[in-house]
């Protein structure tokens, strides 16, 4: 039996079972598709140029890119045990989430597997709900898999719960990021493997008023290998009155990977976003986003300013258009960007 026939047989046999499971409420499916269109005035090939303009390509370019092709499956085994798996065919690794939840009480439940880390505000915001369509400089430099800590996802155990308006999540993880398919067997980039004898600890505690406001504090403690510390903490605040939208986050830490090299320095960053919902269909926004990879030791800060408009359609699709005015030290190179995201969930 060839591979194509085998796949067809599996779908024919599994289809009715999945339909029954979904109709019975045991399995739910969710999907997200997102397409990016960007035009940029040039490109910087490294995080920091240090005055060396050889890392800058002054040619304008435009690009279409598939930024999300996700399918999420949620399954309920019992009243207290559920599971979730999320895949994204637009990226590698393809498996984003794969975990089991064991519910005990409102104030105490367990999660085991690969999951988003409880750190910062943006890590709790889905790609569809990001106001700018793209994550902040903090997220892109601190949570990118294989580059530094904290990662956006990792493998381990989590304890979480809530009491009234107070929420908490605390996790012990490998500190090696995604369960990544890699031929590497040692060093900093053995993704998905615990490459030292230590575990990393990460947690967030926050007070949240549903559909209105939240205030959170996060902490990460870990190491690269055995001696290179990578610790950080973050503070976040968000408010949504129905008309006015305000989001801010500040992060500060020690230990960073810059362009594949370990940097034993402090770093910090923050972003502030202000938006206004004119009507449910139309939102306007401004975002100031800054990141300093060496926290003042040398002139290498970078900051972006977003001027954007979001068009929302029936809460299941949206068009996000923005102009990003980009600056960097010590030489301000021309790399401003126009971008648009088209997203649909089902």
C-alpha cells in the first residue's frame, strides 16, 4: 500500500470518529491563517552594526510571507483532564503546543508538556489579537527560539490557578526551548534538549479584571550550560475601556545571545501602545517600542514607532496596516517599513 492510499484510508476511518467526538463536545478545532505584505527601505543583517555599515543593504524590497497557518485541537478526556496540540505549517518547528491539563481546583491545576511560558504580557496575546500584527522588539530578541531566555515556549511542568481577580502561573522547564528537530548534540543550540544539569524557573502573577484591565509581574531564572546566567523580570499593564486601549510592558535582564554570540551583559526594553476604537470596525493606534541589548554600555539601542489602522470584520478576520518608523544607534540607517497583515480565524 503506497503512502497516498494509506493516508486516504486513515482519513476515511478516522473522519467519522472525529466528527462524533466534535459533536459530542470532546474535541474542538480552531484555525488561524495570516498573510504578511511588507515593503522596506533597506535591511540590516545583524542585531547591532556598531557603526559598521557593511551590515546594511540599501536596496528597497517587498515581500509576501505566510506568517501563520495554524490548527489547534483541544480534547477532553475526562471532566478534569484535557489536552491541546497546536501546529503551524508556516514555521519550523511545526508543533507549537502539546500539553495535558489536570484540573484540581480553581486555585490549583497542573500542565505538563510543551507550552507558552508564563512571562510578560505579549506572550499571553495570540497572533490574531496583536494590535500591530507583529510582536515587540523585546519579544523578538528575548523570546526567539534558540537565541536567549526566556523562550516563547519550552517543555516542563506548570502549576497555575486563580483566586478572585488574582492569577498565577509558575513553571519548571528545560530551558532549551521548543522540542526542535536538530542534528546538534551539544552547545547552546541543542534545541529541545536539556543541555545542562539545571532547570529554569519562570512565573507570572497578575491581577486581571476581565475585558477591562490587568497588571502583571514576571520573573525568569536560568542558565546557559552551567555558569552563564540568564535572568530577567518584566512588568506589564493593560487597559481596554471599550474605546481607549492602553498597553505597556517593561523588561530587564542579564545574559543575551546577539547574532549567535553570548553576551554577558544587562539588557532592557519597553513598549507603550495607545489605541482608539472609533467603531467596532475601525481602530487607530500608535506604538513606541524600544530595546537596548547592552543597557547603555555602548550605543546600540533600537526603537520603532508604529502608526497603524486596524479593520476588524465579525471578530473572525481583520486587516492591519501600519507604517513603522525605525531608528537605531550609533548610525541611523534607512530601513523604515510599510506592512500589512491579513488574518482569519475559524
